[in-house]
């Protein structure tokens, strides 16, 4: 799957990832690619509740850990109050793409 059909797009200094977040989940982890309102999205379940930004922060941390970047390299770019979110991840696009391809397979 190339980035045009995927849940992410390369940008100048990294990638932008569309995530469909399930807060307050019993089991946390990535669930592959799912259909989102605005196109394909990377499914991510977190245990944190959807209150006071807790789920957004948990998603940011999980994405950073999975992509091997510092949490400060991941910024919420849109969708703070929606289940479907855009995260901007700073780093080498080629390296991030390889890790995203692995996540898209649904590895928990």
C-alpha cells in the first residue's frame, strides 16, 4: 500500500498520520487500517478516558513509541475533540514510512 492510499502522507519534515482513536478501551493497541470519515485511518485504542485531553495524550505517546521518536516529535494537528485525528510526526519520512507500514498490518 503506498502513501497515497494509506493513512499517512509524507510532508517536508516528517509525516501526517490519520488516526481513528478509541478511548477508554479495555485493550490498548494498534488495529491496522480502518475506514475513516475522511479516508483510511490507523486504528488505535487507548485506555485513557476522553476527558481533559487524556486520550489525545495517550494516543500521542503510543504513536511516538511505535514510531521510535520522542513524544515531543508528535503533535496533534487536528481533531482534538473528534475520534478521527491528524498527528504530525517529525523525522525522516522514509524511516517513519517503514514503521507505519508495519503498524498498518495491525500489530498490537
